[in-house]
C-alpha cells in the first residue's frame, strides 16, 4: 500500500504566489507518485483577494486538491489546526504558500520517515539571509529566552514545515487548548524529530502577512501558553523589593539614631514610590495576562468557522 501524504497549506491573501506554488507541489507529487500519494489541503484564512477563486479552480482541475475556506481571517494557527483536523494522510505536513518551505524537501522527508526511526522531520533555517537585522535579532533573542523560561527546546529558525506520522498528528490534535502555539506544541508532544537545515529562501511573490507587532504578540502568547515562570519572576521581583526596602529603612533608622541626621528624603521617596508602583503594575499586568488566558480558554470558543469547502461539492 502506498502511503498518503497530506500537504496542508494555510493561505492568506496569497493570489500572487499560489499558482506558482501549486505548479511546484504538483510537480513534486508527480515525481513521487511511485512511492506515495498526495492530497493538497489548502486552508483559505479569510483572504480578501482572489485566493479562494484560485483554490476553487485548483480543486476542479486536480482531484488531489482540497480546500477549506474560513468565514474570516482567524490566523495561521487556526489554519494549521483546521488542516490537521481534516487531513486524511498517513503522513501530514504543513507548509507555507510562499515557497519559503520548498516542497522539494518532501522527497527527503518522506524517505526519512519511511526508515521508521523518526516520527517527524522538521526543517529549520540555518541562516536568516534576506531578513531584516532587527527582526533577526529579536527572533534569536526570543528563542533563547523562550528555551530558558519554558524549558521547551525550540530550535532557532525552526519552520512549521514538518512531516509527521498520523500518530503525532493525533497527539497534536488531542491538545484542545484555544491558545495554540504550534511550534511549542510540536516540541511538547515529544517523539523523535529529525532536523534538516536549509538556506533561507525568500518569499517567491507577495508580501509577508506578519507585522512586527503581531510577531511580538505571538511570542508573548507562546511563552505564556507554555510556562508560568513569568508569574514566579513577578513574585521574585516583589520579594527582592521588600528586602531592599527593609534594608533601606534600617539604614535610615540607624543613621538617624546614631548621627541624629534628619532624613532629607523627598527625592528618594519619590523615586522609590515610582519604582515600586511601576513594579507592582508590571506584576499585575503579568498576572492579568494569565487571567485573560484562562478567561479565553473557559469560553471554549471554536477556533474557526468553515464557510465553504471542496468536500461539500465532491461528496
Ligand atoms: N497565513 C495565514 N493566516 C494569517 C497569516 C499568514 O494563513 O493570518 C499564512 C500565509 O498565507 C503563509 C504562511 O501563513 O502561507 C506564512 O506567512 P508569511 O509567509 O507571510 O510569514 P513569514 O514567512 O513572513 O513569517
Ligand atoms: Mg513566508
């Protein structure tokens, strides 16, 4: 029996690059047709351009192509989840539509999984050529802070492009949290992962869908989803502040008692008040972000709505 590989492709306003991508992935699938079957599962994440029309057209032309279209933009995480939930493959992989995850790697990834020793094969970028300096700096800083805080071994430059077995897919799906940070989830579920490094490829066409702001938001949410250490840090800072204030109080008390110096403390007082007030607000903020997370989780809202899918038509 030939194995079925599901290629999951989240797409958001990708009209510029989709035709090219489709051509490439069909080519790869054809070249592997002796050893594996493919299904291409496109998830249209509420695009406002011609993406959906293109996907409809692909699924008409190509029996291996399927698509799901969301009722609005729900984000890439939701797209990946919908893809994993609906894929039928023995193996599944997620890849970007912009050809930054070269579909050609399917051949190598598939062979590694077939050997049976590994459960996942994951691509990572060895360099960040073509990416802004500031973005690279923050990105690298994020990965090292992330590893320290959460203890989750995220590889710097890890892509979402990984081919995994059905068993891994089912484990990933069994995590029902609303705040999904897929990179962390992949690592958290365990299994043997083989890492393949490759040179960064620039987007084939179109523009990035992630602003710097959205990446910062995503990073913070990635940390709070996997660790409560920031809460402990907040408590730690609180304790240190208390200790320091006791020491300062003692220092002034002794100074006054022994030297009879009146404390001319107005500026000191203002500074201390501001410092402690600031720290308190920061800690409340951290606490608040966790409460907010809990609040969102308890709502148990669906993560996306599918408005239209190729399956409606085929069956
Ligand atoms: N994407 C998505 N929903 C979004 C944003 C992005 O499905 O809200 C998809 C996008 O179409 C692409 C992939 O996620 O296939 C990665 O996006 P992009 O290439 O813009 O990110 P970058 O490579 O710049 O980090
Ligand atoms: Mg990209």
